[in-house]
């Protein structure tokens, strides 16, 4: 059993494109253990209610979100905005057909490259 801090360290290094060869040296753990704990950390982050994004669903909450963006924008240019979305294509090598059922679904016609579409949303 490794500590929460070591599991988080391994996960952050892995997400930052660190090699498992390098990551496993500090805690002295196996490649398989790195992936087990990375998935546990990611699952814990995804299940954390404090990190969930809840779209405004009442007129009052919509107005509050809009006022929040307006208050942080220059010259009130963000009037009427209730959320922001951005994304990036994380380029990857072509996945083998035995690992991914629909290889073509990872192809971006916009970038003419294979990858994972990463999207993020935020409030003010």
C-alpha cells in the first residue's frame, strides 16, 4: 500500500507524460501498480463533489453566473456568459485495432492527426 501523496505524485507525473520507468523509481513500485493508483486518483478526482461543474438551472443562478463573468471582464464584455469551454487535441499514435474498436474515431479532420479530444468547462 502506498500513501496518498505518492499515488498523487505518480498520477501527476504520468499525466504530464512522465515515463513509468522514471516514475516508479522514487516509490520503488511496479509498472502495474503505477497504473492502478493513477486510475484510483483519477476516479477520486472525478467523483469529488467539490470539483463537479453544475450548470445554472434557474433564472436566478443564470443571472448570478452571468454577473460573475461580467464582473471579471474588461469593460463588461462578457455580459450574458454563464460558462466557458475550451479544448485541445492531445495527439497520440494510432491505436492498434485490438486495443480500440473504432480507430477512425480518434482521427481529427481539423488537425489531420490522431488524438484524444480534451475539453474543459468552467464558471467565473
